C-alpha cells in the first residue's frame, strides 16, 4: 500500500469502529477512540484513532481532525504515564507500507518505555491476553484527566 489510494472500509480499525471485531477500549468520545494494541510492543501500548475520518495517513487527515487527535494522544500519554510510570513514552506514527504502516486507517501509537526493557518489534510482537489488556486499559482509564 502506497501513500496514495482509496480508503479500504474493511480495514481492521474500520471493523473495530463498526463493532465487527472486538477491541479493548481505553477511552472514547464522539470523535476519537483509544484502544489497546493487541500485539503490544511494550506493556500499555495504546492506539488512538479518529472515528469518522477516512484518512489513511498523516498526509491525508483534515486539520480539525488532526488537532483533535493530537489532543487525544496527549491525554492518553498523560494517563499512561500516571498509570504505568514508564521512564519514557514513544509516540509513533507510520505512513505507507514502505514507512512501516500495516493498517491503513490513520493512527498514533502511544508506547510506554523503560530503560533496560527492549521494545518488541513493530508488527512482530506476540498477541496479548485479552484479560491482561482489559486490566491495563482500566488502570490507564482511571488516570484520565
Ligand atoms: P501500523 O503498523 O503503524 O499500521 O500499526 C498497526 C498496529 O495495529 C500494530 O501495532 C498492530 O499490532 C495493531 N493491530 C493489528 N490488529 C489489531 C487489532 N485487531 N486490535 C488492536 N490492534 C491491532
């Protein structure tokens, strides 16, 4: 998938938004959804997406939606920091297959980091246990401002 092309309404995040496949929600409002990455690169890896935009990547997103998304990423990162006390937080975002993107609905990764704990490979991490993800999501959600 290149940087250009049509939005696929059957991409996995579109299916999550429609409720066709399950996900573990951290928080949501009318515009954005924050949910647990099921193949987490570190403990507490959260994804943040816009609910309505069909932007596949950062180049395509409408300015208003991007502004909302940026605030949602910050709100999520702050809650992750309070809940899990990482030493750092990486905000990751990939565009186009050659850029490392695997799901073509724009999203930001919020990845807590600890020195001495190696990040699991992007797209190569093992699938997490749903109960463990739910417990993490509850801890993070409890710290939202
Ligand atoms: P990217 O490679 O930047 O497009 O990121 C896509 C992310 O979606 C990866 O970190 C995957 O682990 C994650 N992912 C794929 N399928 C699911 C799913 N069903 N639920 C939650 N996260 C997913």
